């Protein structure tokens, strides 16, 4: 029996302008950890790199910085509007060695193999991540590098515990799981890459901490809830009255300050290995 290419689940967060703004803010937060993990994995000058699920092109442009103009980066995504923004931003940045292709990452194949493949927050949305990695490995040269970056939402919490943060974490995880996504897939990246046939697999997680009074934490959680509101209500996870989104950011901030609590967002986990 021939395995069919795994399709991505519908992107539960949508693609409306507020979600694109949220993605920009999230990318800015993730940039230092992403840069560290890509360098640690071995992304280096001169490489030809494929970025899976590139979206607005944040990771593609970062990879472009690491490989330099002597290298090249190709970003793949199925969202035309996101790619239009990615191309405009990349051109404005003068990164002529970074290009984009509109296609489904589950079926796209290159005529020329890549030195490395990267994907951030992609396996989160794939129903069969092992099969997805195994098929994308076909786009790598022998000995080529595959790098997966994804969230482990199981690490998200406040310290000391704050009730509203725990409730919101449960709402967010419940909405993602109801939509077929895997919010804790980051914790499984090592076994996923090994089971896909990659060799010398290594993993590393980067955890950030938002101190009491830091506006990032409340804004991060509220942005996710806003994008997931319809799913949360439709799935019966919470009501609009329970969420009270219009005052949610303020209430989270007050609870964290009152509890002198540090917010731990999801850990960004990196795993990488080589095609035998």
C-alpha cells in the first residue's frame, strides 16, 4: 500500500490581518531562540536551504542571514497572501538570495537537492509528522541537514501558579487539539526525526521567561485567544463570557503582578539530524 502525502490540518488560527500582526509579534519574540537553534544545528554560510511553511518569511529571511549571499533560501507555503507579504518584505530587505514558491509542502518536490531543510511550527499542524519529515527528506542531498523547530506547550505555566494563566493554557491547548493540531509536539521532535530515518539526531529546547509587569506575556496569551475564539466557543471549551476577551489582557497582567508571577510561554524546541 502506497502512503499518501500527509496534508496539513486547516490552519486554525486563520489568516486575517489581526492574525498576521500576531504572527509578526510572535516571530519577533522567537527570533533569538530561532537564530540560536539554527546555528547550533549547523546552518552555515553557503548552504542552500528550504524553509517549509514559510508564511510571512520570517525564518526564511533569518536563514538567509545565516547562509549569506553565497547561499540561497527557498520558502514554501500554500498561502498566497502571506507569500505576497513575504516577497515584499524580502525585497525591501535586499535579500535577493531568498525566494518563495506557492505550493503545498506535503507534495512539493525540488529538482535540485538542498543542503538543509528547516521548518518552524510546521509539524504542530501536520497529522502525521513522521511521514511528513520522511517525505521531505527526499528534498535533501545525502548527508543533508533537517531542522525542526516547534512548541512544547506542556512547559507553559506561571511561577508561582496563577489561576487565569492555567485556565487560558487549557483553553488554548483544547482548541488546538480539537482542530487536529499537536501543541506539545516539540517534546516529541527527537523521536519523530529518528523514526523518519534521520541519523545523529540532537535536540535542544529554549525557554523564555516574562517577568511580572512585562507586557509580552499578557499580549501573547490574549492574541492567541482572540485568534482561537471561534474554535473555543464552537467546541464548548469556554464561553465568550468566560473569556471576556476585551478585558483579558488587562486581567492577565494584573493577576501576574499581584502574584509576582513569572510567565513561561511554550518552550521552542529544536531537533536536527542528517539524511543517511
